[in-house]
C-alpha cells in the first residue's frame, strides 16, 4: 500500500508542475479521430487492434454525437469486439460480440496559456460477461488531461478514476476489470511534420480495494491451468478475484500518428507492460464521417 500511495503522490506532483498543457482530448473508450471543431452532429468510426504473445484483441467502434460549442460535446458509442487468444493451459479461444455501449460528455478548453480537457464516460453492461466483454455492471470513468505546446513538443499528462479500466487506444486489453482504480499517463508528443506525430509516455494503473478480472481469452467453465508468470491472471481463469495486485500495471508506450487527411487518423503503437512483462503492438484507423451528415442536412434544405 505505501508503494501505491507513493506512486499516486508522485503523479499528483507531476500533474501540478505540468499544469500548462494541452494534448488530444482525453478518451476513456471512444475512437481517436481528426479534430472536428465546426460544431453540429458528429459521426465517427474506428478500428483498433492489439497483438501480444498470447492474445489478439480487435475493436470496431462507431460513435454518433453532437458538438454543442467550442467547449462541450457528447456522443454515444457502439463497440464490436473480436478476440483470439491462448490460455496458460494451452486452450485456444476465439470469440466475437457486442461490447459495452457507452456514452460520453466531453469538455475542452484551449487558450494561449493552458489547454485542457476532460471526459466522463458511462458504459452499460451490454457485452457478454462470460466472454470477458463486460463485467455485468454499469461502469464509469472520469478522465482529465492537460498539455502545453512548446514548439514542436507537446508535453501532456492524463489522470482518471473509475470503477473499471477502459481500453486506451494503445492497448485493447485481453481482460476487463471491476473495482476502484486510478490511472495516469504522462509524456510528450513531437510534431515530425508531414502530418506525422510521435508520442512517448509512461503509464500507471493504481487499483484499490477488491478487484475482479474477467478474461477475454479464457472461456467460462474452462478449468484453470498453471499459474502464469508475472501475475497474468487473465490467462489462467475466466474470472479472477483478489486485491489490487491482480490488475495493477505500469509501463511505457510509443505511438506514431499519421493524419493523411483532415478526417482520417492512422496510429501505430508499441507498449511494454513492466508489471505483466508483456510487449503489445497495436494499430488503429479512425474516420470522421461528420461531413456526410452535414451534406445530407444541406441537401434536404
């Protein structure tokens, strides 16, 4: 517990000292697409995938929402999840299904001194908990982010709290959690020019209290196998319960983002989990289809 508190304290201090900042609008589970600040209805679709040594997780998410003004927007998202993995017992599992339908309220504020953002997310238990696609409970997360452009560099810091871990764009996790958890990420982005941005950051996941981990790669009813190394309980059992150690995590990641057009984002990511001793390679494509909605509205008038 002292170690957990020290990490929270450390990131809180970093948060205060990095108070002049801006980066991408934080997202607990929605897709990352090119910025759309023109207001009105918004429609986006994205496909993300993550590959590790014993799991492959892919998610196709479509969101529809509305930008009210330069500060506030809201959207609703529907994810479809596909999983292929191998348990510690050697059993191979493939599954697909509806994930948790979610709603988000986002706030952004951009000014010369400080740009910041926050997003509140609520997810309904529409996914199949026996496949690890849901916890069977309503889950929520509140995340805030600050960053500061300094020439081509953009240092940023993200901090959030919730009752479940929502997948970030750089890792579609092979498990779902239920339990109180705080999460932090800090690093910097660097504008390479030619619509390329390179980002590098450290992350930390700090749960507390009772935790549950629902595996996406171990089917319900499958007998448990040998204990996996480095605390990878999501490879052992369909459902693992215990203290904060079963879903605590920390590590670092790097992203290369390419924006070939105003409405398209392409990202490639590498993550190393120090806690789980796992290397994860991810990719994603996000497309902003909002112009189609507005074009249709114009044609009807």
